[in-house]
C-alpha cells in the first residue's frame, strides 16, 4: 500500500508565529515544501485533532504547521474540513493501480473509525501507537521549537528555555479524557508509569450533569466566574481562624471538595452553575497534580511537563496545577506546560512521515513503582506490638488524611487528599438527591457504572490497549461517557455506582503511592465513610491489590478493637495511636490540612478564644460521638479480655490475647 508522501518534515529553523497568549498558533517551517501537504490525526475518546502543513501564502517559501480539532461525534465535519482544505491532494486520493493512499493516525479512534475514513475519503489509516506518538510529539516541541514550554504561576506566564542536551529524563502527564503518566528517558525510550481515570472526561461529564454546559470551553468560562468556597470545605470551617493561626495552618487550605454540601439543605438548583464549575475544576486539577507529584517523587524526577487537550491554555487550570505541584513538593518541583499541549499525539504521528527507520518508539514496560524490599513472611496474626510498625494510617472523613505511625505515640502526618467522603456524599446529594451515605451506598449497589464511565474498549475497541496492558473493561475516564446535559436522562443508581468507583479507587491509588514512597507495607483504614460499609471496603481493597500487585496489606479498623482481615486483634493501644484517637487532637490531625511537621502540643478544644466556635459543629460532634463509642467499645473488650485471661489461668492455659 502506498504512502501519502515519501518525504518527512524539515524542522530546520522552525519557530512559533504568534504571541505568548495565542492559542495553538502556526509553527513556521522555512524549509518545508509547501507543494506537498502532510496531514496526521489523533482520534481520541472525545476529540479529533489534526496537524497539517499548508502554504504560507503570498509566494513565500516554506510552509506553516497548522492545527484544528473537532468533536469525535461530529466526524463528518472533520471529513468536510479535510476536503475543503485540499488535504487529499497529496495525502489522499487513489494512486495509479488503484491503491488507496494512507494517512498517519493515532489514538483509539484510528482503529474504531478506519472503515469510515476509507468509505468517506477513500484513504487508509496507518495506525500508530498512541503513547509512542504522544512522546514523539512532546520531544519534537521541546527539542526543536523555541518558546514551546512555559510556566504559569501567580498569574505570570514565563517561557522556559529547555536545553535538548539536558532534557531527559522527565515526567509527561497527558490529560485527555483520562490521564496517562509517562517517564521519558530519551528520543525513543519511555515507560508508561501509571494513569488515572479521573481526568478531563470526568470534569466535563460531571459539568454537563451539574451545570448543563454544552461544551468544555463553556465549562471553563463558567469556572472563571465562580467561587469554589461556596461548596468546598476548608480548614477554617473546621478549626476556626484562631486555631489555624496558632498551628500555622492556612485558613483557606482545601479540606474536602464539595464538603459543605453534606451539611446544607440546598438542592442542585439552589447553587450557581459558576460555583459548581469552579469547584469541579479545583477538585480534579489538584488531584491530577497530587498524583503527578507522588509519581515524580517515586521516580526521583523534578521535571514535570503537562500536556493534553483538556488544559487548553486555561489560566485557572494551569494555576491550580502549578500551585499544587509547588505546594506538595515544597518548591522542589515545577509544573511546565506546552504551547500546543492538545496536539502531542497528532504531532508525533506527523513526525513519522519519512522516518527512515520505519520503527515505532520503544515502550519500556516496567512496574509502576520503584522496586522495594519483598514483603516478609509474617502473617497478620503473628504481629505484635514491636513488629507492627511502621504502617500507614488512612483516615477517610470529609477529606482524607494519611499518617505514618512509626511507634507508640510516634507518628506524623504525611499528606492528605481533598477528595474524600465529603466529596462522595456531596456530589451524591447533588446528582441523586440522596439524604444519607447509607442511601447512597444502597443506590450504588443497584447501579451500573458502565452506563456513564468510558472504558478502554469504548476508545480502542474489543481488544483494549494490550501494548500497555489495559484490557477493554478498564475504566479510562469516570463519567467520560456522559453525552447529555440533562441529568434526568441518567439513572441515579448508575450515577451512584460511578461515584463510588471513581473516588474509592482514587483513594486506594493515592494511599498506595504514599505507602510506596515511605517504604510501608501495611495500610490501615479508618473513618466513618469506609468502615462498616462492605462495598466501600471492597472497592478500596481491590484498588490496593491492583496497584500493589498484592504486596500491600490492607486492614480496616471498623472499631477500636477490630478483628483484622486475617484474624489479628488490633487496638489503638497496641497500634501506638491511642493518643491520636483522643478527641483533643483527632480533629487537628485528621483534617486534610497541610503537614506542619508536628502535632499540636496543646489540646485543641471546641471552644475557641473570644467565644469563637467552629462553623461546622456537627462535624466535630460527630467525631466526638465516634470517639465516645470507640472508648466504650474498648472498655468492653478490655473487660472481656480480663475475664478471658482469668478463665485461661484457671484452666492452666496461657493467654495469647494482649491488648
């Protein structure tokens, strides 16, 4: 089958035409023949991206590299554009002998819509691997185009001078419908480290349902006018301003996205679409940045580039990502963006024209984490006070807090996540109208998340994406299949099932990365939003088993004396966290607030100076109530333990139970 053209792209003297604020300006190629246009496509889950060469006009030498995009559901508009621009003159048509010409194409849609291109345009698609093309496109920009990379922090956009000799290795975070995270070590070397199903498709899908917006650009415009603090729970809401000042906590730190919704009597229609849009944007951009930070830390990388069609040069998106990377890394990492971030795959496909090697890039499949010491053979029921440590304690309240416990009374908060139980229940109330977490879980049991979740099979077809080990059933983007802006067209059960899937797996993934980063092999989960709820525990367990390949031990502390998954008897005392469970400090420790290096030496009481009260007394009272219940439970268990010991002594046996 004939190639569309025998020549490739001449990058000599390439430069961007347009100012810093221009979106996807042409790239001038002074030595590229204009008479032989080239076209390449990236057909993704929601968008079709085109990169093509065209004459500069006016008889000038060289050619422009130009960019266009279409919604995948409007494939016919893409066909019309290709015809109108005359891009079939050399890239299409029929060669002598009746051979169809070929176009370079990547993305899952290159497989799914190959027959449509053949039928409507008379061209065959030369299908290129998506990850290969994305990496090739990023390297093309970073190595050949001056001014292609920039930072965006504190409202300032600054070009980044990237030396081709000092580019590798770097982390590439590609935000499409889902998110892929790649470690790039050279021009033809990379590894797909991990990914997350909470990406652009999740933001847009939920935005359609909650705001009624029709396009992603409309969603971004809405978010610019909104205030996420209307729906988000922040540290100040829990602690009060004076306590924040005493402990050195930022009052505006996000504790739980959509967390205020759970204590409000407002319905979806009572909130402004702009505020909801702003809340969605901050929730998911911060989450993507946090996962990127954790992966970069695991790999020892400080250079993190962000690409993908869902960034779109949007200031708040880039500002959120930049702030989060800077915050979590304590200014040791910097988020860097690309001028043509949404066209990396199409650019990489275009670069393959005239490639003399005729080879794809090398995909180095490796474990999504550093190798660490193997798990020792100690079973849970052999644990005792001395060898339980260290472990990771994950508390799932309105937000999520992760604490490393290294000994009795020795612990420190490592990190937190704003996507916790408050986020799940807050979104559930807006989407389904449920009044309690129990009702939400009951709904989720009857639902089918695949009605709204986009799978790998939806993008690539029935075979999935075997090259990177993703079967067709894998979720690519939570809520990525939502096409309608009418909430009434979707079953509340399906929405509940998708919510539970997306956030429990996200919590499990982050917990695994944090444990791996700290070299921990045991994770204990507690909190009102997980313990006692079989479905939630099952989802988190499955997530941890998947990410750790069964190497991390997962236990749920449903009560202070919970019997672990393998029958071990755990108590806050022998776990070394009895002081942590005390009501004087639990509120401070489990907030989801920034890590301050140590826990407060003085008790934090509900009554603050000058009569100040927490604005969310219900949350505090709930924690106190839980603590009282736990204390009563441990007292009962201790009494039973004493009685059991007495019986064993009388019978001449030795007790193996020890609180």
